[in-house]
């Protein structure tokens, strides 16, 4: 059996090498703010999504086609204090973003094919 998602892939004999396909996708997309936010990790070039919060995110959804590591970067605007309602397919309890104006909060998730684990 062989698998090739994740940052490394097995090559036999108990050794691994970098998975260049997975590493290639560690680029970042800037996503426009929306009160109803949908992040589809397969539509852009990167597995990192950056959003500057200019309001509260009242509902959100995350989607991906294959298992892997994904990162969401939330930046507060000059006012700060913005919050997010995390999607129902996020397992764990990610905290709210740092409310300080112009602060950055980084969230890392692992998608198992069904849920995003914090």
C-alpha cells in the first residue's frame, strides 16, 4: 500500500523523502472577507488561507478534496475584536482570534477526509 499525502512520503526500507507535490502546495492565498465565509482549499494554489477580518464571521465552511495539513491565518483590522463561528466540520475547540487590533492568529488543521482537526 502506498500513500503520498502529507509533507513526506515513504520510499521503502523505513526511509521517507519530501513529498514535492505536498510541499509545492504550501503557498498562501489571500481571501476576501465575508460574513459568511467558505474556504475551499482546492480552488487556489495554496493550503494556507489568509483573511483580514473587517467584521464578524457569522458562519463558515471549510472544504478540501484530500487529506492533509491546512492553515488559516486570521488578521484583525485596525478596529480589532472580530470573531468567527467555526464550521461544524472543525473538530477540537480552536480559540477565537486575538482581539487586539492588527494582530494575527494562525490556526493549523489536519483534514482526514471528513473533518478538520484543530
